């Protein structure tokens, strides 16, 4: 053997590494269109991206006009009124859609000698590849342009503030995701969150009389303190700085800019604290308890053997799969926020309608909080329903090895989702009752029957789609699940179809002038949906066999 | 004649133009500890996937315990246990929950599944970890759990794809004892492993696949005799593992002679930069 020479080891430059990562991401994107499915995914992503771009451009126009008007008319402080909703959208939208998110997982690069700074950049850059960032950037561009037209001499400052606000939002979104993942990975935190969720639902009831009283107060007296305080918060600071610059108040301007930089630094520090733990290799784990638990006196074997009481009367594959599915979901951080969102939606409706005059359409909408919330709850679950093998990942192989038919597998999964949906609907009903009083009986009945109809339609299509377009889902992560463009579009089309069918029933009842007949019409549709469900369930066995190789390959991806 | 535990006829699997497995005729008698060997990429995993229903054959037939796998899939699966290559575990269940789940999937009632779960966790020395999520198990622990799941219903045929990979020496002894006791009770075990010493120690019969084709099958002694006869007939020995009088070939030597490999690759000498 030839004489050994030491390998030429040099510290890898982080710029080189970042370039390599960017290149490999690009190559992965290019390679992904080699298959038909990949090409369809790309088309779907472009399609979805196009609509978000349209939304962003509309926002950019609005922000541009608003910025131009406010700054041009000496009301720079009012720009905060646009930046606050933007911040809320930027932070809440990714959380609300975390079950549908399409981020890449940057932690896979930690196996390489990647420096910490490079890891942070990669993490933030990967996290920024989402719809909220696209819309946010376009809105900020519009705002910058509008303000620059109104006050050309302030253009550099406007650009600087817009960039600072952009960076703040990017870092804040990443920080929220990173810490939530960390907290929600622990059972105790999840339990606390569940209690908070219930408190929120019941607490809203006590807010109602307070807000009723507050509605009679004059706005300036009520909000003056808040308006002053918000000036020193990130969405208020750029507006405050611009107003100060326009008024020639140099010290106020400098203080606002420094404070905005401090906010960015503070968020970066909090994010960094979490990412450092990630970087060191800390994993999200149920197995990291705070303190060792005392063993109970019963024997280990007996303790290990004890089945959950609630399922103790049920045996066989279907309840076993349903129980397993519910256990999986209970351990999933990504499910918590989407499940809270329907109730928050009701709260938003309620507060939106408080300021509405009688007959105002927001006030009218509030009466339909229950059906709207219930429909949204189903929409939230479609991510699971339409890819119900995705959470099993490599474990999905087991269903092919076990002596079960796929119709049993899907029946078990649908049973679990049905139970989850029923629970969510009950919570939404309670919230709707607390906020607005009980909905009309016919509306309650129509909503419940309509949910059965819609759920059966979704289960029918979802089971088939789960087999034909599977995608691995990592339940321990908020977002970062990889693209599911085509199935998302198909799911959207199916929701449109379901809504249209339900709409026909509503239309008939409306034309007859007998809305109380609506539950009956929807019940007829539900029966038809049940027949369709049984037929599609029967198809799953054959489809599972014909698609097993592609399915296992897709779900076993690292 | 006794019905074979595993029998394939003309088993073929093509991926496009590539024939990963071609015309494989396997016969595994009931009660055999059967080793299925081959170099990397020879077609072992593809074969075992077809035998366990994870992959459809392009041609040929598979009969397990006399039942056609294509037409009696569920009946066959009820009687077999599998530890596949990727283990196919549900990472976000605890060990207890997983074994209970698998037991019920194989038709055990809840109390029986729970009882066996406790016993298996104790046996596999995983009882301390019963509340831990599987995703937090070490590789070896996952392997033991996968094996526990494969036997919870008392299968008559057990398919094991690299079962000892990543398992420590202590656990390995336990697992081997368990497998041998299963054989003693009449079960059949179909095993693939790259550790030829383990196969030699455990298996009574062996088949070797190379480039998708079955190149040898029989008891260890039959394979040994075949190789020795061929060596004697050949004038020279290119493999570098000549048979001398009175020498008893190891399985590794038999394997290398059959698949045409050598003990060391000359290419390794060229990697001068490798420290």
C-alpha cells in the first residue's frame, strides 16, 4: 500500500457551505420534476404561489397607497395601523396553517461540519420560504414605494425601516416555531396548553359583558394609552420613526431606530438560544422528563400490560388503529394550533360584530358562527384525512405485513378523525353558545347533518388520495413537512364540490321558503355520501396493493 | 410429502429493464432455520419483500405453508411474523402501546395482547423503557422491539431481515436462544444476515443469491461438498481460498467461492489518502 499522507483538512468556509446548500436545494428542485408526480407538484406549487403573489400584489398596492397617503398628509403614525395587521398575518398564518406548511427541514444539514452561523442562516432562510413571507415582502415593498413617492428625501430611511421590520418578522416567526416545538414536545406543556384552551373558551363568556360595556366608551379615551404604548413596539416603531423624520425630530427618530434594532436583536437572541440547543443535538423527545418518576408498586409486566380503559371493551384491528391514531395526534404539536383556530375564529367574528350596527353584515355573520366554525374544523383536519398514511411514515409498511385489509385500516383512521371532529364540533358549539347564545335548532341540526355529509365525502376522497398521493408527515415538527401541492389542490377542489352539493340543499330549502327542511335535504345527501363511502372503502384494498411500492418508497424517505 | 413452509417457483421481479430477482425457486421445509445470503444488491431484500407481501412479483408464485400469497394474503400474514429491513415501527408510540397494537392487529384479544406485551418487554429487557417513545429508542432497542412485535402472535414462519444488526452481544444471545426455542417448537425461520458466522451457527439450511439468481441451496454440508467437489475438479484456484486436505470450509469460504469474491479488494490499496 502506498505511503499514507494526511488528508488536506481545512476549515470549511461557511459561505462555501451556504452556496453548496443553496445549490443542492436547487438541484433537488430540478430533479423533482423528473417524475410525473414531481412535475405535477411543481405545477401545483407555481399555481398556489401565483395566487399568493396576486394576494401580495394587491396588498402591496394597498400598502403603497396607504403609505403614500399617510406620509404625504402628515400622518406617518397611522402607518402602524397597516403594520400591525401585517405582523399578525405574518405570525398567525403560518401557525394556523402549520398542518399544511411546506417548509424544508434544515436540521438534516447538522450532520455535516456546518458552523453555527451558517446553520442559523439556513434555518431562517428555509423558514422564510412560505406564503406569509411572500405576501409580507410584497406588502413592505409597496409600502416602501408609496412612502418614498410621498417623501423622496426619506427613501433610504424608509428602506432601512422596511428591511428591519422584515428581518424582525422572519426571526420572530422562526423563534415562535422553534420554542413551540420545544414546549409542545413535552407532555406537561401540552396538558397546560389544553387547560389554557378550555379557559380561553369559557373565559370568552366573561369578556362579553365587559366588551359590551366598553363599546359605549369613546375610542380616544379607551385607546389613547394603547396607541402611545404601541409606538414602542415593532409595528409601531417604523411608523413612529417616519413621523419623527418627517417632523425633523432627530432624537426621536434615532431612539425609534435603535429600539427597533434592539427588538430585532432581542428576538434573534431568543431564537439563538433555542437553535443553539438544536445545533448541539438536543432532540425533541418525550423521553426527556424533568425528574425521574417514581415507579408504582404494581409489577412492571402488569403495568406494561394494562390497556387503556376507555378502549378496554373493544378488540380487533379497527379500534386498535383508531386508538393508535388518536395517540399519535395527541403527541403532535402541529395539531394543537389548527384545532384552536376554529374557536378563535368565532371570537374574531364576535368581536368583529360588536362594533357593527344592527343589520351590519358582520353582526349577521355572527349568528352563523357554529356552522362556520364547524366547517373550518373539518378543513383543518383535511390535511390528515387526505394523507392519512403520512403520519405512519415507514410504519405504513406494517399494514401490508399484518393480516388486515386496507378497508379496516382506513375505517380505523376515519373513526379516529370522526371522533376528533365530533369533539371539536362540540367545543365549537359550546363556544358559539357562550358567545352568541344557542344557534337556531334548524341551524344546529343542519350543521350537524351537514358535517356528517361533508366528513363522509372527505373520508371517501381522502382514503383514495392517501393511497395515490402519500407524503410523509413528521408529527414532531410544526411545518417543515415538504411540499404537497397537487394533493392540496385536489383537496381544495373536493372541498369546492362538497360545498356546492351542500349549497344545492340550501338553495332548495331557500327557494321553498322552508329552511327547517334543510337538515332533511342534507340527511339525504349524507345517506348518499355513506353509500359512496362504502364503495370507496371497498376500493382501497385493490388500490393499496397496486400502489404499495410507490407508497412504501414515498413514506420511507429519510 | 410435507408441505414446504416457504416455496417459490420462477419468482421474478423486474424494475424496468433490471431484473433484481430472476427465476428463483426456493424450498424451505417446516422447522428449518434457513439462511438467505448474497452480496450487496444481489436481491435478498427484494426477495424477502416479495415473500412478505411488501412487493408484488413480476412473475412466478409464492406459497407459504401451502397457501398462495397472492390469493390468500390475509390468511398467510396471520401465520407469519416479519422484521423488515426498515423495521416499520410507529415511532410516536411507546413500546407498550406498539406491542399492544400489533397484537390486536394480528387478532389477539386485548387481555392476551397486553399479557404478551408485558412478557415480551421483560424478555427483551425493554421493560424499563416501556413508557418511552420508540423514536427515542436506540437502534438496538428498536431491533429488539421489532422482533418482539414479529413474534407476539406466535407465528409459524418468521422472516428476519438482518435481525442482529445493531444488537449488543448480551441481547444477541437472548435473541438467538429465543429463535432456537421457536425452531424446537416447530416454527420456521427465514433469515438474511451479512454476519456469516451467525448464519453458520444458527442455520441448518442456506440459499445464496447473486445477481438476482439463486446460485446455491441446501444444507451447509451439501453446500460444502459441492464447493469441495468443484475445487477438486478445477485445476487452479483463482479465489485465493484453496481447499487443502482435511480442511473444513467455513460458510464464509463457501460463500466467497460461490459468489466469486476474494478476501480483500486490491482497490483498497489504491486509496492512499485514506488514513
